[in-house]
C-alpha cells in the first residue's frame, strides 16, 4: 500500500514542552536506578530540561543534571555530578561519563562538544544509550539548512507525538529483511536526473531509527548509531559493502567548496569516485574532494525515510522543504565520507549528505519507493 503523507499540521505559537518531554520519556522506557545526563544549550528549551528531570525522578531514575554547552546554565541544572565534570580534565571525561546509563542530546549540543564527544566514546565501548533531540535538520531542495520556525516546530511536534511507532518499526524491519533476503540482493537507486547506483549490504548493521530508546534495544546495538536514537524517528541507515557500490549519483545543484555547482554527476566504481562531471564549477567539487580524500571520494551510506509525518512538504510560501534530516517517507539520502559510526570501513571524518526527493528504490525486483513515494 502506498504511503499518503498527511496535510500540514496546525500552527504552533511555541512547542508544548510538557507533551514533548513526556514523549521523550516514553521512548526511553527509563528503569529505576538508571542515571541520566542531559546535554544542551540554555535558552528556549530550558523548560524541557525541567520536564525531563522531573520525569526521570518520577520513574525512579537518578537525574545527574544538565551540562551546558554554551556558558553557565540555570542554577537548577547544576548537580554534584556536573560540578565534578567541570573539574575533570579532558582525558578523564570518558571515565567520568562511564557511569551514565542515558545521555540526552538536547538542542544546542553537538558531537563536537567535549562532554558529548566523550560520551560517544562510552557508547562506542558498548555502554549506555542516548537520545538525539536536535530539533534541527530541515533543508531546502538544494540541501541548504533552514532556520527552525513555527512551521517546522509544528511538523516536528506532530511527528514526535503522533507517529505510529509500532507500524514504523514493522515497516523498517520488513525493508531490512528484504535487503538481506539473499546475500547477492542489490539495492538500486535511480532518479529522473540520472542517478543510477546499486550496492549490497551484506551483513552490515542496519540501524532502524524507529524511536525505541529502551535499554533492551541498546543491548542489540552493533554500532555507535544503534545506541543514538533520533527523535523524531523515521529512517533506516546502512553503510553498504564498499566494494559493491557501482554507478552514478546526479546531485541537486548545491554549493561545493564555496562555489555553486550545477549538473554534478559522480561516478563510482567499487565504492570510490572515479569521475566527476558538472555543467558549472566542477573544479570546486574536485577541490573539496581533494581537501578530504580519501573519505571525500568514498560512498558513505544509504538513509531511507519511512515516516509519513516527516514527508517532503511545502511551506506557506509554496517552497518544498525536507524535514528532519530526510527521515520522511520516500526521502533518500546518499552520502559521501566517513561511515565508521555505521559500521563501515571508511574513516577520515569528512561527511557530505545528498538528499533525493524523487528517487526510485528497488530491492531485488521489489519497488519500495517510486519517484519519491513510499509504496510499501
């Protein structure tokens, strides 16, 4: 059955922090005695810190406080634990954070901030779990990020509160089973602009961002991002077997190395870019890739969106936009660069996303997405 995205949600004067916090806590399934640390920037989202802290304590968890990534936070964020973190040298943060069962990355925090970066090392070691609650990741058709406004607030809040998480999980599991059905099953992605690329996932981890942030789910984790649950939810992510990636990607017009590039097509053989052609400024593409090779010349991942509440939509001015990192039904993200967090073999740090909103995705001879529309 084809997926039919709903109409736009009602406008919001402001996010409902109480409802949002309750939804996050529900997805976490906190257990008595678990220790939870919040990481974020003070400001607009301060009320959410209060809701999460109170909710954690009501569940019998130990609230370790809120770590501010941007100067001093409100006094109530401070605890004995956060004070100790302040006094901890950088090389001691991983050990200090190893007692944290649950980390919540709230708006303003990124993996570049030392405390969360250290907690990622804890996660990589097979300890703990995290929720990523960015409230960002809206893009225009060229891949340029948009400022969050009341329209985006409304879409994200509805997706968080109204997603059918059971159905989402079943659909994502069905896709993984189809992709793994036979060892030689190809996933193929095509677009009207000329993308035609195929690959296999082999036994690579498939991260299903279905909103399950429970401790039980974390026990099944095979890579870093299996332990980092995105809310709102919606996509599967997988790093294909690099040597199986062959074909071409036609990129939407976008900025590369400071220059606007039109008509870009990258051709891959065995997971590596072997040629780049463009109608304009192909030298800017070559310059960007040369600056971060070999990661920048490597295929990174497939991300495929399944959430109809995050499908591509139009704003009030009639311009289409892509909600939450392409987690909406039918959106395809083909990326370049480091895929180590997904369990892939490419390292180096460089990452570049590419959103396709009119792709057709087939698994073997089964069509899953038809011209940007999820049909399963």
